[in-house]
C-alpha cells in the first residue's frame, strides 16, 4: 500500500523537493537555537559585552525570520502538494466508477459510493502533505537533537532516549486500532448517506404515506451507530495521548532531577543544562506531533484503503484490445444463441435467437420478468452475455468500442432521468456541443413548442432535480428531444408511455412514431394498442420467444398474445 501511495508523488517531484528541502532546513535551524542559548549563557553573559550580546540577538532574530519564511513555504506549498494528490485520487475514483457496469451498481447504494469519492478521501491530502514531511523531519530532528544532547551530556541523553520505544509501542498499538475504527466510520457514514439519499429522493412517497416518523427512526439508528463508532475513536485517542503525555513528561522530570544533581556536583554548567532542556523539547516535538495526529493519519490510511478497494473492482465489461470505433451503422441486429442471467444459477435467456432487419420496428410483449428489458439491456452491452453473441450489421458488439456502440443507440425509458439543470442542458445532453439551432429543432420535433412558449425563460428554464418541476408527459417529450438530437440508427423504447394518461400518451406516440422513422426500433410495451403498427411482434416468455408475427397474425392465432389482447380489451370495455 505504501508503494502505491508513493507513486502519486512522481508527477510532483519538484514540489516534493521544495517541501522536503524547506522542511529539512527549518528543522536544522530549530536545532541551532538551544546551542545558541548555551553559548549565550556560558560565553556571552560572563563577558558582559552588551554590543556582542546585541549582535548575537540580531543574528538569532535573522535566523527566526528565515525559519518563518521556510515554514510559510512548507505550509502553503506542502498543502498544494497534498491537495493535488487528493484531487488526482478523487478524479481516478470517479473515472473508475464510470467504467463499471450496471452489474456493479445493482449491488451498491448511492450513499456509500458518494462517501467513497468524497468523505473517505478528505484526509488523504493532509497525509500526502504531512506524512513524508513529518517522517523526514522526525528522523532529522531525532538524529540531530540526540547527537547534540550526547555532546552536551551523554548521561542525560541516554535517559531521554528511553521514551522512544514506549512511544513506538503506543503509536503501533493505537494507530492500528484507529485505522480500523475509521474504516468502520466510513461504513457508518455511507449508511446514513444512503438513508438521506433515499429519504430526500423519495420525499414525495415519504410524505404521501405520512412516514416521516419512520424515516426519522431509521436515520436515528444509523446516526447512533455512527456516534458509537466515533466515540470509540475518541476513547482510543484519549488513552494514547494520555499515555504519550505522561511518558514524555515523566522523563523530563527525571532529566531535570538528574541535571540538577550534575550541576551540584560540578559536572554540568547552567548553560549546558538549559540547552539540554531546550534540546529535549526539540527531541520530543515529533513525538508530540505524532500523538496529536493519531486521528488524521489513520483516517487518511483508511481512506486510501477504501480507494484501493474501489480501484481493485475490475470492470466486467471492457473494450477488447482490437475493438474498433464504429460509425453510421445501418442497424441490422441479430441475437445468436444468447444466454444470460443476472446470477449464474438463474438464467433469464436461454439460447435466444432474434433477427431485426435494419430500419424495421420490432415489439416485445409478454409477462413481467420474462426478459424483455434484459434483451434491450444486452444490445448496448450494459450487461455481458454468458454465451452466444449479438451482432449489428454482422459485427459482434464486443468487437466495437463501448462508446461508439452506445453512440449508435438511443434509449427512451418509462422512468426518465433528467439532470438538475435547464431544459436546454438536458436536450443538449443527447449530443454535447450541439448548436442552438439543432437543440431547438429537436425540441420542436418532440412537440415541446407549446411548453417552451409558456415558459418565460424558454429553453433556459430550470427543471429541478430529476425534472421535478415537469409533468410526466413533459419529461418524456424532453427525453425524446434528447434522442432526436442524438439521431442514432437504433432505437429502444422501454415502456416509454406506460405511465402516461391516454391523451398525453397519444401525443407522445406521435413523437415516437416520427422518431422511429427509418430507424431499427425495439419496443417494449404492455399496452398492445401502442404496438399495432410494429413490423413484427415477439411474445417473450420465460421459455424464450413463444410467438411472433404481425398484430393481425397474432390476433388470429391461438396463443398468449390473443389472451393478452382479449384481457386488455375486456378491461377497456369494462
């Protein structure tokens, strides 16, 4: 893990050298002060030369000014280094999330993933800045201070060094426990992030069922578990810092007593004694700092482990080494012996064969759970087939790059997802960088003219999170406009109008009919009236394709389609 972390310093070598160089020089200057005080007491004061004393003070002041400048450089540019690494880690984590397939997200909660890219990485910048720097300063300070203490008084120096193994034991014991605790805390934060995301995202359902008290209770339980875990961290910190403080102060008391004894015996001058006490403070400063950051370091380590775990999740769908970018496909689709299941023991599709000629409209109907949406999810490679293959224009979709394949396919779903921007932003998402004229034409073809005319801000009207300010029909038309702008040769309509009223559905169907012209179109529908004009209708069951034909052919034949049609017609008659 350390090797992986250090690799992030490579692009910032100059900044690292600047930080390290200034930190090391600052540490060396700190060591000079105790020896200057020693000379001041033992050499300058006995001479009573005020001019020389004044020059010495000015020299010491110059050293302090230089050290202050070095500390300013270390503080600012060191944090620049840390933030640069933190930003790179966050960018890598987000990029990796975008590479992972639907199968990964099917088993994750949004709140946990948000936490892994935000909260979990907060302290990595501090560790990236202070970690190597503190280690360097600690080593230099320890060696430098101990060398000078040995020159002043070897006896007292050996007594002072007794605290080092004690501190090493405390840091090793409690630092490891703090890292484990922070890993647990990140899990707790992810849990109540997910709880907040669900409660806020589903606030209309919460209020509709008057279940605010229930949501408060669920959140309180997650919040209490987080509180308990965090209090355990503070208990560990309290114990470790108390032990560190007592250990260091006990040694200081012993040094003071021993030093006083040596002065009485004439074996140590007062200047030596004062200088030694100052050197002890310099010697202990890294230990004090290690004790004070026993919270930050384990938190950063736990965050980096969380990052590594995320990055270790291999995408199950990747571009083949020789995959090619495709353009201008005609749209002839074939499923050849396709087998697929969301879990290995429960196959949804078994040896599916399906042919959709270019430019034709094929509708998929049948009971829920038969695999209609699954078929349409396999075409853009949202999931990978277990056996068989899918081709477009005779090319295996696995031999195409994912980006170019999906650029050739437009999807309109029942549950439209809109971004929290403006109408213009959401239409333009279909083709980033599209011109104003193209965006307006797409809106017009999707029959959004009346809506835009009623809105004072027109295309620049904010629609709220997930389009909350729009009606269901308006959301669907906006999604259709997005596909008009994308202009793909293949179209998938997954229950695109099932949640709409009859009047709105009729208007949307007109837009969809225009959208489907000249495109290979796969339609998933439960309302059979919406697919009467399809070139071919496939009745999909758990056993595969049970029937296929035109609407008229399937109505005249015995089978499931005729039963579904009769049931829906009877409901309409009733």
